[in-house]
């Protein structure tokens, strides 16, 4: 049987299972939004997440490099539009991350 | 080590982002106005030229539906999101055909329902259909649906211009929510790296 002091020294359960890439709230927000839709374009993601173009572009690039999101470029009214979608790897990573967050919330006993 | 307070703040942020995405959902305004015009012409015809109202509803519906498909296609291009599954066409077309079939079958099977009554029954069924549309697509239909059901029942007790009033109520129910729809964002050039 574990003592209360053990859990305090180890910290909340699930912390070690958190995905380091998804601990940035902008990236987590983008992944959560993408999980609910087939595709979202860059401008919409930027407006919903209230991020600057440069910051969001950098965060999405990291998710792309990890193959969590895919991107498709199109032209609309002669303007480039990037459509982002969640990959199967990204979906699995997001689920694991959310499960870990849930475990943390449960272990907090609030 | 990750700070749990930071995690809490991040989750709060994500929750806000998701609820903002739901609140900011736009409506295809042109489609709502098109159908508002359709009912605003069709129902008053029942009071002023009853002979032509059935013909108008029957002939106008396919025209409006084709126009709706075209407008919906244009609207979707302006949206920044593409849904995983889009069953709206099946819902609206299938539902409309079912209503048409139900009304025709009831009119044929129950002679007492012919004339004024079948029109009232049709409005009640349309009201139920709009309520279901509210559950699946647009929250504003959650109140328009029951309102149409009540109007459909009451219109039989109104001696003059009851159908005209119903047409106005129906049209307003479609137009008013569009006045509170967020405006489409300007398509801006992306400055993503690479």
C-alpha cells in the first residue's frame, strides 16, 4: 500500500505520459480544433487561437515535423490557402495526451 | 517538471477556443433569405389566390432547392473549416421528400384532412422537421420549429389572413437569426514560414 508522501514526491499521476509537443497550449488548441473537423485553413486557425501568423506558423510546422498534422496548399481567389488536417499519428498522440491529462485531474482529487 | 497550475490554464484556454469556435459559426444567409421569400409569397397566396398556392409550393420547391445547393456550395468555399461528415443535403432533401410523401399519403387516405386541414398538418410536420434541424444544424430552429407547430394549429381559428400572418412569422423566423450571424472574414494572405 502506498503512503500519501509517496504520491506527493512522485507528483500527480499521468505527468510523465504527457506529450511534450502538446504541452504548448497553441499546439494543443490547434490539435483539439482539428480533431473535430476534417480540415481547417490557416486563417481560421489563427483567428480561433488568437495567435499571430508567425507564431502559429512556427507551431504548426513543429506539428507537421512530428507528422501530427498534414497540410495541403490550395489557391482561392488567387491567394494561397493552407488546409490543415489531423493525421492518424496526431489523433493517437492527442488521445494519449488527453488521457494523461484526465489521469492528472483524477489523481488531484479536486 | 510540468506545473499543474499551468496545465489548468492551458485547458481553460483550449475550452475557450472550442466554445469560441462554436459561437462563431456562420449561417448561409442567402439560403435563409431565399426560403423566407418562398414562404412569404407562398402562404399569403393561400389567402389572396388560393388556386395558385399549391402550384406555387409544388413548382417553387425544386427551384429553391437547386438554388440552395448552388448557394451552399458557394458558402462552403468561404468557410475556413471542412466538416468530417456533411449530411445536411441528405437531411434537408430527404426530410422535404418525406414531408411531401406524408402530406400526399394523408391527403389521399383521410378525406377529412383535405383542403385547409392538410395545409395545417403540413405546417405542423414542417415545424417538427425544423425542430430536428435545430438539434442537428442551427440552434435558431429550436424555437422556430415549435413556433411553426403552434401557428399551424392556430391558423385554422383565424378568420382572415391567417396564412399571411403565418408566412410572415415563418419568414421572420428565418431572417432574424441571420441578422446575428458573424460576418465572413476577409481572406487574407498567409505569411506562414516556407
